[in-house]
C-alpha cells in the first residue's frame, strides 16, 4: 500500500515541526508549505529537513496554495499556519484577519477545487472562548475578546462548520488550549520566562518584566497535542475537539516553577504594578510592566477534553512541571552553548 501524503501549512512553526516528526514516523510522505522569510524557516526542522518536500508560499497567495496542493496531491492537509500571537493581533488586526480568516477560506476552496477527497485539519484555538467561564468544552459558548480569537472564530464558523455541513468536506477542528515546548516562539510568555531565567542563572540578566501574573491558562506540551490532531483525521466523521490538560496554572505559578528549575526561590512583595519577586539574596528577579498588559485580557482558560479522551483515546502525557522543566533545561543548555562559542 502506498504511503499517505500530508501537506502541512506552518510546518516551520512549533506545532508543524512536531507534527512532521510524528507523520514521518508513521510512514507518511510529508510536504510543507513554507513562507519565505529573512529567518531560516528550517531552524526547527534541521534534523528532518531531508525528509520533507518543501513548497513555498503562504495563505495569502492562492496561486501558491494551488501549486502546493496540485504537486503534493495530499490525503490529509493540516492547516497550522497563522498569525499566532494574541497580543500582536491587537496591533495588526487586518493582517491577523487576512491570514487567520481569509487564508483558511482560500485553502479550503483550493482543496475543494483540486483535491476534494483530501481531509483538512483546522487549528482552532481556546481564544475563541474568550471570557466564557471555565471549564470550556465543545458545547461552551464562544465569546472572543481579541482580533486573533475573532478571526479564528469566523474561520471556524464560515469554513470549518460551513464547508463541513453545506459542502460535505471533511474538516476536523482542534480547539487547542495553550501548548508549549522548547520550540515555542521566544515572544510567547512561557519562552520569555524560561529564556530570562536561563540568562539570570548565567549572570547576564538581572530580572524579567511581565504583565498580568494572575492570568490562568491550561498549558500542555505541543508534542502531545499533535498526536490528537492526527487522531482526529483518522475518524470516520469530521468533528471538533477541545484539546487540553484540564489543569489551569497562573503566569505566577509558571514563573515560580521556572525559577525552581534554576534553583531559585522567589518571594513576592507589594501589589499591582508595584509587585516584585525577590530571590533569597534580596535581588529583584521579576517586575511588572504595564506595557505587557493586553487591551482585553482573558482571565481563565481551562479545557474539558473528555470528548477527545472518549473518541480519540487521547490523553496528555506531560505534566505542567515536566513541561516547564523541559523548557528550562533546553534554554539553560542553549545559554551554556552560547557562552562557550
């Protein structure tokens, strides 16, 4: 039997790299849509670069999408490409909408025109729930509060549900809660924290500035979550699945856990924007800076992933502590390697 072919948009990102690894292990022929940029798009893919068939373009370019789908003739398409930074979406709402909403429609239509038998996975997001009270499941109301969440919800309603119900296209949607890893972009708060503490431990940075310490998120490991994506695509019927750990932790807990991984115990003093965290020597290691507050904050996200557990036989394998420790160790090693070169 010929191996299955998969096309991954956003293959150079965190999720794309883990998914590519998983599919290659399962014997897939893996194609990736890669956006030409000044940064090396293969930085997360060096170890599997030779096994991936690259196609250049992005979701804004219909011609590039047509070429990628025509050449790859995929059995499965995983749409992981996005403007994925919630905070930045407030600054670039039009670009966010163009990629996260219009781009999804472009891709779905190209698949329908060129390879209608292909199955499509759409990366949806817990940010679609916005300020809906936790825990959030597939039946919880959506109420996004950011341009990122709004664009993702429109794509979900118009293209995932719309194309699935009206055009009979197989489109599965993963409503993924926050998922991190050592490959997470450095501008996300988890990596910002682990990188900062690696530099603090190395003596080249004194403190880190953060925004809302009390925002709670359901944080899991991206390597676990791509397995859930694949499982959704093997079902007889395309559906939506909430994917998360079912445990929420605050940014404050993230900071404390990370500090612990570097052998530091933190002591909190003050309140509001005057709050700081000091180590045992009295040195301030964490400060609050109002510029990192979002215009509208989602206070608490907590997944109810019972449907995924029941239908997909999926459960996260990595705990919050294991995740933070993994990321801290990776950034500690990277920092040490920089120091020796």
